[in-house]
């Protein structure tokens, strides 16, 4: 009873700490990586007793500055809506991660502990539901600020986010059809199967087009370049114009946290979650835990090594996908608004529907 | 295995909800308590890059945004229909596949109509 409560709270703490650390490191990585790509030095000024940690102290100083800055409430705006908008930007991101497994179920003293907070049969719908809530943050912030630029940013943001939400929903249908489940846990287990005996059945291998549609749509949901029209700092400043202090920071903390969570969603659905290719636990491979290579090799490993390898593999995949999002953000220029709308509705939407049709035909031909 | 109240997903979700809400409230409170407070008339004006706003910001807006929202609702409902079908796809067989394709084609006609009516052209 009490041990269950402790386990639950520990899992929540691990997940939240992971997301916060990821978001914190990303604020640093954003500056350093952009500096690298633009041939600059990047954050390097702040130091504690001469220790700079490659500019990591700068991120700490930024956070402190935001906390001690005035929390400005525009007296001519709508106070209540203005106050709750940043909550909508940050809260859903932290809740979304709960259905994703960050490691295989642990067996301790005859008890099975799944390494995910919520084991939901409708996990993907849960992700979509809370992902959709983020629109409210942008829309309310733009509406409540009583500022023309904020309103423009909020309107652009909400139209952009709902347009790309459809693509997210449609592109995830393909993997659901292939794996026959909406539960991310079971989806990850299914991805350890091998196609033709040697190719891991990862989402990206059976559904490459779905991944190519999901990645840009997910990036559009984070409202970052090349999809940063709601902010567009060089022209309209955007929905967060009338915010300051930590409530401004919450919009951007939410944005960075969303990069982490999206990396985790993509790792789970398209990159085999915590699975390592050819690695099977004892329960999965006739009590012979370890690597079973398709050319007949067998490398035995202890069960706890397998658990450690799998948790590390999940973290590594999430890191790679976060890096990929950073790289795209600093490589491409901003879209024009008409291009943005055309890409989503007239180009990605028919492709996503065609992907569903083709997936259906292939599955029926294969299973015949 | 003995079952406990924490096997219930709703209870787990309430704890998760509380933890995430607490974290968010902590950030809001931190800034509200520790930041300085000062206000004057100029500061209270909306910041519109130096211009003094003459009217309320919430003015009539292009109808394009409204149209996009309407089309979004239509297709979001479509996505909601697709999910249970996708899970049960293998059990439904060819009949299920064909009926869903007919549904998709009807919606594609709707999308085509919206495209021809220039709903997605922002000039």
C-alpha cells in the first residue's frame, strides 16, 4: 500500500526531473549549437568563482533573472485569462509524458513495476488530448493581453496549431494500424519483433512516411522556427508580448519541455522506445537473456544489464531526436504564412490519407 | 499479486495532476513573490512599439481564421473516427477497409471543395 505510493511518487519525480533537466540543458544547447552553426562563440560570460561550465552558468543566470523580474499584469487586459494562459502552456506538456514507458517493467521481489506512470489502453489518444490543450495557452495569451500584436500572434498561433494537429492525428494512424494497439507500452514491445528475421520492426521502418509527416507537424506544434510565426520576433513579437518574469519564462520552458516530450513520443512510436535491436530478456527469448544476432551469434547478459541498457537506449534516442529538432530549427528560415497553411492542408493532408490507404492495403496483402 | 488502490489509473492520474499543478503553481508563485512591483500610467499602456493605442485591441478579424477552425473541426472528428477503426483494423477485414475508404473519399471531396473555395490561400 504505502510502498505503492512511494513507487508512484518516485516515478513522477523521475519523469518531471528528466523533463526539467532536458529543458534546462536545451536552453543552453540552443545558444551553443546556434553559435556553432553561425561560427560564433555563444554563451560564455557568466561564471561562479571562475567556473563557467561551457556556458551552462548562463542558463542558470537566465532562470534567476526571470524569477527576480517584475511579474507584470497589464491592467487593461483580462486579468484572469492572462494569469492562466502560461499554465496551459506548461501543464499539459508535463502530464503528457506519463503514458510513455521509459524502460522495461522491473521485477522486484515478485512484484512487477512498469516504468511508466499511467498504463493506459488509449495512451496515444491521451497524448493527442493533452497535446491539443496547448493551443489554449497561445490563444488565451493573445486574447487576454489587450494588445494588437499579441492578438495577431495568438490568432496565427491557434490557426497554425490546429492545422498541424490534424496531421499529427492522421500520421499516427499508420503505426496504430501496424501494431494494432493504442497503448505505447504494447507498441514498444511489438517493435522488438524482427522483419524477415533480421530487420527490427521499428515504426520508422514500417511507417517511414508517417514519421516524415509527424516530425514537421510536431515541430509546428512547438511553435519554433521554421514554424515560429506566432512569435515572429522580428515582426510581431507575438502572443507573449505582454508577459514578463517567470510567467513569460513558463511559455518558453513549456516550449523546451515540449521538445523533450516530442522526442520521447517519436522515440516510442517510431524508434522502438526502450528497445535495443536484437536484445531480448529471458521472458522474451526462452530463458536465454542477451543479444540474439540474426547471423546466429548469442551474447548472454544478466537481466539487470538488459534493464540498464534499455533505459539508456531510451535516453539516447530522446537525446538524438532533441538534437535533430535543434538542427532543423537552426537550418531552415521561417515559412511565410500562406506557405504554412498550404503545406499543412494541401500537401501533408492528402499524403497522410494516402499513407493510411496504402498501409491498409499492404497489411491486408501481407496477412492474407 | 495483491492489488492496491494505486493500481487504479484514475488515482494515479490525480497524483500526477497534483504534482504537475503544484510545479506550475510553484513557478507562478515564485515570480509573483520575489519580483518587484511598480506601476505607472505609461507602463499600464499596451506595448505597441511606441505607438499609443487609440482603440481596443480586440477588433474584427479576417474570416480566414474562422474558416480554418471550422474545417479543423470537421477533420478532427474524422481523426476521432479513424482511431478505433485503426485498432480493430485486422479484425474488420476487407469490408471494414472498403467502408472506411469510402468515408475518406467523401471527406477528401470536402477538402477538395475547401481548396477550390480558396480557404487555404492567404494573400
